[in-house]
C-alpha cells in the first residue's frame, strides 16, 4: 500500500497538476492539505473517475484536508479533539482496508504560527498539544497508524538550506521543534529521516526569490509511523520533480510504501 501526503495549495488552482501526479504515481491513499474548498464544492468527479473514494474536511478559502483511497474506508473522523470552538479544518482521519490489516491514517495541516507575536503562535502550540494527546490515545490501540501531512515544523538545522534565515520563525522556534520531538518520542518513526539521513532533503520551496531555482528549500512535510506501521515499511520517497511542473504547489508529495 502506497500512502502519500501533499499540501496541494488549492484543489481548484492545482487540479490538473494533482490529477497528473495521481495518474503518474498511482498511490493507494493520498492525503491532501490546504484544499481551500468547502466539502460541497470539492471537484470530486475527476478523482472518482481515477478510482478513488474521497472524504474531505473543508473550509471556504482556507485550510482544508482530504483523504483519497482506492480501498474502502472503514471509518472516518473529522476534526482534532479538543477546543470545540476551533472551526479551522485541519485534520481528518480514516481507517482504510488493507490486504492483511487495516491502516489508520491521520491527515493534518498544522498551523503555521506566524507572526509569532500574535495569537497565531499560541494557537499553533495548543494545536500541537492536542495532536500529542490524540496520538497517545491512538497509539494505545497498537495498530498500524500514520500521522502525515504539512507539519509546518523544521525539525533540525539540516532540514533547511539556510537555517539562519529561519531563526525566530514559528516553523523553527524551539517551542515548535520541542513539541515535534515529543511527538516522535511517543514511539513514532519519522519515515523520511529513518531512511535518508542526507542534508539538503526538502519538501517545500517558496514561490519568491527564486527559491526553487536555487534549491533554497525546507523540510516541513512529514510521515510519522507507529511501531506497527514502521515494521511493515518498505520504501519512502519524495517526488521533488513535481515542483518543476507548470502551476506547481510550493510543496511536493512525500510517500511511504507498506506491506499492508
């Protein structure tokens, strides 16, 4: 089972690009972030024509997440528990049928947190605390569980071409990085780093200042696997070439293959 994650930066703006990638890579499961569409306006038909079942948790003009699967959904849950007043659409979770066992996949779009002097940074940290609590409960089930998506966290200096440029930014603040490490310390395997220790491995290049052309990137899209999922991990990849396509997202897909 190939499970991919991609911040597509607007499903309507990026529809042809996303469909091209799906046809090229044929993931069994695709988790999208920043769909920027309410559920009823999401262009379902082109994805269904490619054989995907589709579940969304959308929001007008902002945020929004979706899970596509060629296999049946056994369970779908929207919203991250905690803060019932939080209306931002940033989390969707599904249990997906596998050949050998079901796989639970959480698709997340973690808050950016900038500017740090505003309420956006405390909201980011609270959201990460909520994610931690949710992960603890899900890990207790001792099943193959993945938390994938745009974490908006640069874990280490080698995850940025110019780490000095990110000092003080919410993506690189110690509070954000500490919470990311605490999540890993629950027992998750960070799939990309577990299989690729090379510096200069990025998943995001800004549209500005020739970042893509200069390979001035950062790594903020992560695949976290429970011990049960990590045991059946067979391969990991980053589809960097997609960033060079016409009308690209500023992120690229990351994926993991499981023997499930």
